[in-house]
């Protein structure tokens, strides 16, 4: 499993980010805001994959970082919407 993650780092990071995105969006919709701490764990995992991945150039790193920051921004915006929509 570890070798597959390191051989295909971009696919691995994007898939991990999508799964985390789905889980956190569900948690936010169920008002379980503490579950969004999972984002920090995913950030650490993403960084480890970037450090140990094979054949990672600047474009691949940028793609990985954009996919992570995009899920963070969307989740933050959705959480703010859910919080302020009830007031």
C-alpha cells in the first residue's frame, strides 16, 4: 500500500482529499464541527506523501496543494453558511 501511494502521489493525495471533503461536509451538515480536526491529520499525511513521493515536480506539488486548500476553503465557507443560516 505504501509503495502504491508513493508511486502515484498526485492520485493518492487527491483521493484522500476528496474522501476527507465528503466526510467533513457530512459532519458539518450534522453539526459535528469537531470532526473537522481531521483536516489537520490530512495535511500531515499530504505532506508526508509529498516528501516521500517519486517523480514529483513543481506542477504536481502545486496540484496537490491546490486540491488541499480548495477543500479547506469550501469547508470553511460551508461551515460559516451553516452557522449563520440558523441565526
